């Protein structure tokens, strides 16, 4: 795993110590760190710092695009680097992923436990300040169907259960 040098500027430090709730402060800090990691990964992929001219350079930067990532501490706005050949990749999130994986797993667990999609919408709005539509929740649960079907069709003879 690559190591990155992370710096926290005075504006972020001022925000952390003066304003906002605990979750807002954590979200602002996390957003700053993730944006620095994305910039460092772009540097790593093109093998050159911004404006640096070397023979190892493989591509050129082409600005950024904003991407919202929904997390348990709030919505983060990430500045994802663009490269001229369009091949920037990151391990921070999957392509087209708009929310944190742990949050999605919690949503699926709520459905498995019988919570209605309407109630899930209310809960996610209270926790994250954003709603997941009924269709989004249904799409997430489609991933559970094969796992549940496999478990339902499995034999109980392979393991010993003290209570059945």
C-alpha cells in the first residue's frame, strides 16, 4: 500500500476548533484528507507532479470533477482528478459508487430484519441528511437474493446446531 503525506491547512484547523458539530468537523477533515489522497494517486499514476516535465511522465492532468460521497458523517464533496487520456482509477471507491459501503450494508441489513423501505428512507435522512429512494434500496437488496436463496436451500446436516 502506498504512503501519502497529508497536510491540514490553517482553514481546516480553524474550522475544526471553532465551528460546526462533531460530525461536520469530522466530515470536513475526512474530505480534506480524501482529496489529498486522490491528488497523490493522480501523481502516482502519471509519474509526475503537477507541472513537472520528466521522461517517465505518462499523462497530463485535465482538471477535476466534483463527486459527492455519502458517508455516516455526512456528504463529502471530493475533487476527482481528470487525466487527458481519461484513465484515472482509485481504490477509494468503486466506479459510480455514491455512498460508503458500510452504509449500504446497514441498509441491506435493515431490509433483512424487516424494516420497510419508507422507514429506511426516514432513517437515512435522519442519519446522513440524504434519502435513498425505494428503487435504490430495492436494487441493493437484489444483491442479497442469491445469498439468501443459497442459504435457504442449504442443508442443516453439515453443522450441529444446539437449537433448531
